[in-house]
C-alpha cells in the first residue's frame, strides 16, 4: 500500500498540472485567429486531399475536446469549436486527427495494433471494476486469488493499450506538424506553427499521464496479488 501511494501521489500531481496546462494552452490558442482564416473542417479536408485520401468524411460532433478519428467508419469527428473554429488550436487538432487517417492509409503498425485491441479493451473496461472489487474481497476472506488474477489480467490489457496509444498519438502529431509546416496556406508564420506544436505537445502529455496512471494502478493490484501469494 505504501509503495502505491508513493507512486500515486506524484502521478496525481502531474496529472492535475498537465490537465491544467493543456486546457489553458488550448483556451489561449483557440482565441488566436489564423491569418489564413481556414476553419478546422477546411484544414482537415485540405490535408486529406493533399494525401490523396478521399474516402474519409469530416464530421462535426458534440462535446468539448471530443475530437477523434474512427478507423472503422473512416470519419474524422471534430468538436463544434474545432469544426467551425478558425484558430491555431482548431487547425492543430484538425490536422492531428487527419494524421490518424494518414496512419491508416499507410498501414501504420501501431495504429493497426491499437485498433485490433479495442474490442478486448472495451470488454475488459466493462468487467474490470466489479472483478477487481470482488477479487479483493475474496482474497481477503478466502485467500483465493483466482478472481483477482482475472482482474489483474484485464488491467494489464488496458495498461498495454495505454502504452500502445503513445506512439500512435505522437506520430499523428508529427505528421500533422510536418504537413502544417509545408503548407503555408494554412499557417502563414513561424509563430503560428510554434503555437500549433505547443498545443499538440500538451495534448500528447495527457496520454502520457494516462499511461502512467494505468501502470500505477496495475502495480498496486499486482502487489496485492503477489503479496497474498507470498503469505
């Protein structure tokens, strides 16, 4: 338990800092209008066109920071502020999501692996909470670790998924920034490019923190399991 809190407290502090920094950066860059006056939708459509991708739809979706790419139905789903926005933040997010479409077109291995894990991760997430609670109770009263082992296995799958997500997200941002750098029609100045890079960096950090959190929880439940086995 002590080791868990030693690991957990720094992760929680980092998580709060990164979330605050991420939201403040996006709020700041959302107010900085592009000189080109491209909307997020137009940025996405232009990037797709430049890569010869014509079977991906750009759609508007409800919510804030709910932007994502769905590889199953090949849709880029942009939140309303990004879809209609004409800011540095909107351009950065739209290009990032297009980066995922480019990954799929080029059969990027990490994206393929991540996509293949989605059904398993979805099942694990649904069952995990109850399995772990029941497992801890059972091991406390009967010393039978079977159910907890299932829970730990499920948590390991989710942790692995979080780790695999990292290269996928960083690579999508890298592709977005390269395209934005080479297309001065969208970002006219070096300052706009630096702002887009900064926004995407802090967005990527949220995934790093998520992976660290998943690893910390996995370590906690593994320590319970192996600690009881030693007893």
